[in-house]
């Protein structure tokens, strides 16, 4: 079985996070993933709340935009969380939505260089190394963390296009694929990730929409707009979007199809006004 995670959706109130995290842990999930989108909530503070509210599950950051984050400060923040909660953090980084990065004046000249140099710098700092990097986008001159973590958290990327997937396979510990990607897309992505040099230890993490509902028409009313918007972003018809929208009995086979394609962690993103019962129903169907 893969790891099963649950996403704390960006539109939920941050005040609800501690209780949500505790409920997800009690329900038997392996991970809780938090979101960093411009204008919603910062991922480091959100991850800290989730770690403090739980004792077992891993907390994932999915994902922080590299242009918005100083690699030095990001490493300092991650080091504190990983030092206090060893083995319970995984940090996701991505290019950032171009419009959002332009909105706050941090769009890089080279998205690929920004992401790769940030990952390399953060990894080195977290390992306790003295980092000097004079890159195209990142410059660090002889910095070393005073309190590096004993257990270095994995750095994973949330990326889409072939060159970015190869970059992830070259320097990251794992890759996140966005909602809507099914077995065929996973196999295609893994081709590029492996071309970058990734081995069996590279963790493939797939986000997927969840809505347990035996009534297709009712499910479409609740989830249709979100699925359509995501399909537009991916450039595919809504009918081709992979999801766990439907009866609970279908969840195990759908999750198994993701695993068979190479997924190591499946992260459920529950849709609808009452997410915890959705999560419990899916986890129960998966034998949790």
C-alpha cells in the first residue's frame, strides 16, 4: 500500500487546522499536506501548526514557490521544524504561478535555475554544510546553519513540464503531480524524472480530488467547477481528469491503479463543505 495523505484545502480557515490535523491523524492517514498559494496562508506557519497538533503523521508542504522564498531563510525555517519534529516533515518547492510571482515582483529570469539552485542550496544548508553558491538566480556566500536538523527532511518538487520533471529527478528527493493526473500521466512523468537520474528512492506523490458520493449528478454539482477549472489548467477535457469522485467502493481500485503506475504517496484533496467525513469514508474503504 502507498502512503495516504490528506490535503488541508487553502480555502479552509487556518483556525480549523489543528482540529482537522488531529482528526486526519486519528482517522489513520499517513500524511497531512498544507498549501502555500499567494494571498492564502504561509506554508511554514501552517506546517508548524499541523506538526504541533499531531504526534505521528508526516506534514507535507505542497508547495512553496521558490521565487518567493529566500533559500537561506527557507532552510532556517525548515531546519527548526525538522529539528523539533524529526522525520515528520517533507518540503515541496515549485516554480510559482507566473502571474502571482509578477504580482509581487519576484518573477525570476530563469525559472529552472531558480528552482534548481534553491533546492541545492537548501539541501546543503540542511545537511549542515557551509554553502557558497554563485548561481544565475541564487547567491550565497559561505553560509552555514548553526542548528541543522539531525534528520534532513526530503525536498520534493511540484512541477509539470518535461524539463522541470527532469530537474526534479536530478536534484530533488521526490516529485508531486497535481490533481487530475492518472496512471498514463504518471508513467509519462516518471519517464522524464528517471531521465534526470532519479532512482527507486525518489518519492512520487500524486494529489487527487476526493468526493465520496453514490449519486453522480449530486457529485457533479459539488465538484464540477473545481474539476473543470483544473482540467482547463492541465489542458485536458474534464472527462479525462483522474479523480476519486464517486462511490467509496471504487476508491481502493483507483488508488491501486495509481500505485501500479509508480505512485508512492496518494494525497486526497476532499471536495465539498464537510471534508472530514469524506476522508474517513475513503480511509475506511482503504482499510485504515
